[in-house]
């Protein structure tokens, strides 16, 4: 089944404790992206990747890192999480860079930082 | 940041009603317009990606139109059903090419509730 997977789905952590949210897609998509969703603010793009080893900042990259060493994986790294990073996170992928194709979203990761 | 705006913010309709809502975006350097449906406790699912002025797309009872010259897209739902209740999101890349080629900016969404 074609899908985007994220792990973990739920995470409660403490301020400053490094964490990684994994994202994997099995559709051989070139483009992958991370978003966060906060009430009243809609989906906001954190980072995106046009292909392996090619990543760039979205609209809200502060406090996050990403890497794209393999085509299928695009982990989101929070080196020192803070309470303002409490949010619902989505990973998405698309078949071609250029955004003229639909994005497929993962199931979401709900992160709480205390 | 590109301003992608959606209206109304929320909408309540009765089963069987037809409804529509709007996504507006700056018309300069238009590249593509995405529509997604996001049901509670699920992840967003693509409805349409539109690129051409005057484009009209349809999926079942849902259709969308695009006007790139004036910077808006309409999403129509004909004969709304309770299962259509969801948040409908539109999104657009800020420019065609350039250094922000992969950026995508979402509107805040229209929350549709269809009452039986």
C-alpha cells in the first residue's frame, strides 16, 4: 500500500531533550515536506526537500533540523525542544518537485513539550 | 510570506444543500493551487491541483474552478452530505521558480459542517 508513515504518533517530552520524528514514504517520491498545525494558524511549512541531500527552509524553520540521506526518509529533528514546539506535525511527499502534483500526508505526530 | 486566504472560516449547511467557499491568493507569479480535505482525526487528503487559468476540476460532487488573473479559486460541493463535514484547505507556492521553489503556503481553512 502506498503510504507515508510517521513515528511516533504521540510523544510527550520535556524541554531540552533531543528528539527525532521519523517520516518514510514508499512511493519513490522526490519531494518531501514537514508541516506543523496549530489552532488558528493552519498548516505551516517547516522544511522541505526537493531530492536526496537537497533541503530548504519553509516558513517556520527555527528550532528544527532535517536531513535527506535517502529518498524514502525525511526525519525531523528537534535538538532542544521548547514548549512552543508543542503541535501536531505532518510529513508529506509528492511525486515531483515543483508542486504541480498533489501531496500525500502522513498520519501526523502529536508532540507535547512540557 | 504569501497570503493565501480562505473564506468563510466556517460554514454550517443542511444535508442536501449545495455550498461553495473561496480561496484567494496573490495573482502575480502564480504557479499552482492545491485543495485538500481534512477530516477530524485523519490527515489531509488531496482533492485537486490546478495550474491553468480557467481550469475546472471535478471529483464526484465536488468541483473547483480557478481564476489566476484575479487570484481566486472556488470549491463547490453539490448536495452536501454529513460525510462531507471536514476542513477544506487550499495552498499555493509563493512563486514560480526562484529560490523558494518547494515552498507551499496554506490558507487557514474553511470548516464545513453538514447537518443531517
